[in-house]
């Protein structure tokens, strides 16, 4: 049977007609359908793949477009067309043993829409076979694929020949028993919940089991309550974390209400989901997924696209370069959903805003455009609800290029066309300033002035697909640009009061003479110079007005000279408040608070006010409003970072660790409370112990380059089990560490305390921004025959050899990876690739081999991971300060840039670009 949309939703629409008028209501959803179809047509012409993966075309897109009356066979590119590519995609599903049920159902619906019954029967047979093999009612026993498959069948009114009661039981068992949403487990998903309820509502009509019917009714009721709680004031729906697309979530809820014949819910502001779709959805359809759901929403609401609906416009000229006094002729052609084309120059509306720069005249020949003055202008043509622009816009960006030894280009302003990528900017800079660039066969940057691959690769910071006017980017070769960090030392910032901050390198050393600038959130291109840091990296300055500001520090080279201490910090946000004139209350005290996480990130920095009688360290922690676990005696977690073994939360007051419980240590006015996640059980120098004489060093350590090594007289940390091996300091006097250096250690000495079967690990000790030592695992290989241990070092520092309880290493070289978990080796085929100035690694493979649990949310392109008692979320295509290059999907896998595991998970990463080799240690 073919499902109809809800009578109650028709009633809501008809009520709307009384107030808004028939044409306005109908036009809103007609326009939504037209824009979705047009966007898909553009995506296809631009080369979007037809492979059934997220972000690309699927058979479900073909199904909806065909259902809307679109002649997709007329969508042509190269030597193929859209229908032919979809047929090939469905054929893959038939031949692929592990094809997901969702993919098979999409193909089945499309075959039914095309009336290709033989093909549909083949696909249906695969689904029935899957359900029989699983025996629990599911197709794949993979909740996201199963729920989508059941929902698609429900919306099409198909699937009752399946084992309905087993489906219902499976759906009930995958509902979380506590939260009452789907799926069961730590994280629930709005789209999955809506799809589960759709399937329950549909398949629940086809069971005679009264007890099962009651269970289904209860699950629907509780699931709907969970969905209703996620409605936004404008009538839309969105997951709590805000990762989803509100249009997709809203359409799924609309389809759920239609399936159950329920009225749309009103939000607290009096809007329903139809209000949102009518008024705001048109601005939100800019991705493949949003096009799909927008079109399904329009079709479900009764939109029937006519054959004369246009899906695209072709202008005779896309970009023009006219001298003053010159003119050009324009005509426009429309492509319609039935595959026909027609010139519509006269029917279309033409606009030109920059009338002082150009003149527009419509004639029987077409539209003539004449340039009358220099400058940027843009022509816009509108036909039906579609528009097309033509013109050239220029923007200004700032570029700096830092080579491994010298600055190739100091910061320079470059004019480029709008929508420029980093290669466009590099080409424009090369023409103006004379440096040379080489692009490889893959289309990516290889060399600048002859420097680069295979010796090293160029890093672009920040990397963006498209740069906007005022953007600034740096290309650094072989790690020549040090990001550094800004440490705020003024807790509460008031307008026209002094702000004090410190700029440091990644190793905690001060950055002298760094240029500090800031800008407001309201005026990001009006950059104000605060001044330069002093000899200890400190600067003090005033910000006159209240507001939100972003501050950054930079120490570039000013000429073509050797690199020396380059730094470019990520921006830090400041909230500047009005200057207070009131005096502090006598019944309150104010203390400063700093909370630093395990990756040395600042979780909280500011002042908190405590009432007299409630001044304990514990009460101060509560005032920060950070989530915590524990009580007034002992804290086990702050902001989701839990204690692990000897590592965990410690607290200092005025620089000293407290010796009593946090609930019984009382603070006074002006105290400084510092919480830190310590990765060492001791934060002090350990006693001296007997060490080998300096002349014996060459007999113990062997390296492939002549390193300068000295034995430390005092240990800096005691985080791991000692084996009698001293800590050593390696300087960089004789090597630049352009690639990792192997350090081999002779272990054939009686005084070493190595137990049988011990896991040995090379360690580098580093200081955090507060001066506390913490260890970084480097891994390594033990040679039982020679009784030696080898590990790799990539920079000067303090190193040692220790025994650890667990060690995981991954070495990827070419197409293969060797995974070593606690000395057990496993060789697996894996792939990585080079792009955007870095290497991209397969996320799931590495995460799971490092012991993480990985969940892929296909509809939201989000990956949820649980590693070392922490949870991480990664959204494909999104960047952040610690992830300037976004994750990508390639061949159905999620790939992340090389630095992701180091920046977010604290995993040590080494890379040999010239050998296409990568090592990760945790």
C-alpha cells in the first residue's frame, strides 16, 4: 500500500492557508522541492560520486528524484548519466556479500519506482535472506543500518512480508531502557529514535499479539516524549550536542508524526515543525543530506513538481573581464526536470547592484552589459526560484612562507579572486614576489623554491578549503613554525584595566619580542597592536571597551634570514566586562582558580566568589560549574577527565600541594587555587643515586649520528617502574633532527632490574606550562640476543628507559601496518594518503588498535570514540583550533590528519615523509 500523509497535518496546512494565503504556503514547499532538486543537479554536474556513501549520491536520492518526476537519465556527465550510474550502484549491492541493509533497501525502493520488478525481487530476496540469517528480526544486527532500512520501508508502505513480530521485538530491545531513546548504550541519536518510532508505528499495525502491541505502544509513547524534549523555540528539532543538521532532524520528526497521524507539536514560542520548514529550511539546504531530506519533506506534504519546474540555469558567460567602455552579451538557458532545455532570457529577471560601475540593457538579442568604471560588479539572473550570478570579486589575504632554515616570504598582502584556495594564493604570490612552486601529479603542493618532497612536506596553517578576505595563512616546511601558547595571568578582565599575559613556546620557554595583537568579535578585521613581549615573554596592556575579543601572538622573521624562534599562537578568547565601581562585600571572599587538564589545556581560569562559611577548596571547585565526580574528601574526575592509576587530579593552594581533604582546607581572600591533572606521582626532584661515569656513556648508548649525551645527576620524575637505568639529556648540537634518530641502549649490565617478560619503553620527559614534569611514551624494540633496546627520538630532551604495564605501537609503512600490543605483533593491510600538506590516517583502524571503542553515526557524519576512560567526538568536515585540517571520508572510511591523535589523544606520532612511514605509540 502507498502511505498517505497525515490528515491532521493537512488540517494544520489548511489552517495556515487562512492566514498566509494559498499561494504563499504552496510556494514555500514548491520552492523547497525546487531548490533541493536544483542543488542535487549541481552536485551531479560538479562530479559528486554515486557510490552510496555518506556525502555522496545514494539510490535513495535517485528514488526521491524519480518519485518527484525528475528525468534523471537526462542528467549527463562525461560518457554516462545519473540513471546509468545508479543502476551500476544497485548491481554492486547484488554482488557485494556484505552490503548493508540500508543500501539494499534504497536500491529496492528505486527499482520499484522504476517498475523494474525483476531487479526489485532480487534485492528483496537479499533482504529476506539477511533477516533469516540474523534470526533476531534485524537485517544486519547493526542498529543504524537496520533502523534506517525499516524506516524507509515504513515510509513507502512496504515490507509486511517480512517477519514482522521479530522486527518489533528487535526494535524494542534496541531502545535504551533508561533514556527511552535509540540506540541502547551511552549515546542516543535523534534521527535513529525517529526512525525506530516510524518503524514501530508501521509494523505494529500488522501483529495480532496483544501483549506485543502494548509494548510497542509504550515504546512509541516514551520515545515521542524524548523527541518532544528536543524541540527548539523556532519549531525545529536538534540533538542535545548540536552536531546534527536541524533540517534533517526536523524532517525525521515530521515523518514520524505523519506515520502516527499526529498533529505537529508546538514549541514554547508557539511554532511547529511546519513553520520551521516553511520559513527557514530553504536557507539550510546546502549539503547532499539536507537536499535529500528537504525533498522528502516536500513530497510528503503533497508537492508534485510540474514538468515546467526548472532545475538549473546556464548563462552564456560565467565570468567576464571587461575594460572600461567594453560590453558583453548575455543569454540564459533553463534546464527543466523532464530533461528539456529552453532559453528564458526574456522571461528571467536581471539585476545589477553596482550601477556606478556597469550598465545593463535588455534587448531582443539578450542582455547587454557595459562597463563604465573600474571595480567589481556582479550580474544576477532569477528565473522561477532559481538564481545565477556572474562577475569577478577580488579579496586580500596575508601569506607567509617559512622554510626549514630560512624565511622564503615574510608576511605579505596578496590580492586574489574570491573563493581562492591555498594553491590560488600561492600562485598569485609567486607571480608577485618571484618564488617558485611545484605541483605534483596529484594536484597538491610538492616544493617551494626547490624545497619539499621527498625531504619533507609543507604544512598549511590554518588550512581551509576556501579563504575569505582578511584571512592569514602560513606555510611551514619541516615543522619550522612553532605554534606556541598564550597564558593569561589576569583572571578577571575589566574594561580599561591592565591585561597581563605570557607567551611561551611548546616546551614552556618564554617567547621574547613576540608581537601581540587583538581584535573584537564584532570587528574581526580591525586588528589592534598591543605591543611586544619582554625578556620573560610577558606583556601588559589595556582594552578600553567591554566585549568579546580574540588575542594572538606572533614572532615572524622580518627578512629572508635563518629561522630563530618562530611562533604563531592560536587565538585566545577574552571576555572584557564593564569596570566595576563597587567594593567587595565583607561577607564574601574572592579567590583565583586555574584548572589544567591532562593535555595541559586550560579548563578554567578566573576568579570565583565564596560566601563566608563556604570557603573550602571543594566549594571553590563547585563555583567553576565544571562537571565533576567525587565529593568533599576526594575528586576522581573533572570535566570528564578521570583519575587513572597513579595519574590523576591534584590541587595546590598558593603553589603548595595541600595535605588535608579539599572539604576541610579553607581559603582566604586572594588565595590562588590550582587544580592539575598530574601524569607523575611526584612533582619534585628525586634523590641522587649512583650513576655510571661520563666516560662510560659511549659504551652504553649507540646512535646513527653523533649525539651529545650527558647523564643527569638528579631524576626529574618517577612516573614508571624504575629498572636502574639513568635519565639522560640529549642536546641538538650535532644534528638538526630533520628525521627521527635511532637510540640503541646496551642492557647487558647486572645492575639493571629487568624482570622476565617486562614491557620496556623509551620515555621522553617534558615540562607542562606550570613547570611539572610528565612522561611521553616513545615505544621501542628489545633485542633479546644482543640484550639491547632501540627507540627513536626526534628532538633534544631528557630521555630514559622504563618498564610499563601496557604498550601499544602501530608502524605504517606503505600499504601495510605492523600492530604491536604488549610485544605481540600483527600485520594488517592498511592505507593512508598525503593531501593538504599532511598525511591522512584511517581513524577506525588506528583507534581500535589503540584499544578504543568506535561508533560511527552515519547520518550525522560523526564518530564517537571511548579511549582511556575518555570520550571523543569527531565530526567529518569540521575544523577546530587543535584540528585545523578537517577529517575526510574516502572510499567509505574516515581519515584524519596526522596530528589528530597527538593533539586529542596524547599519542606520540613520528613521521618519515620520504619513506612514507608513520609510527604511533600509546
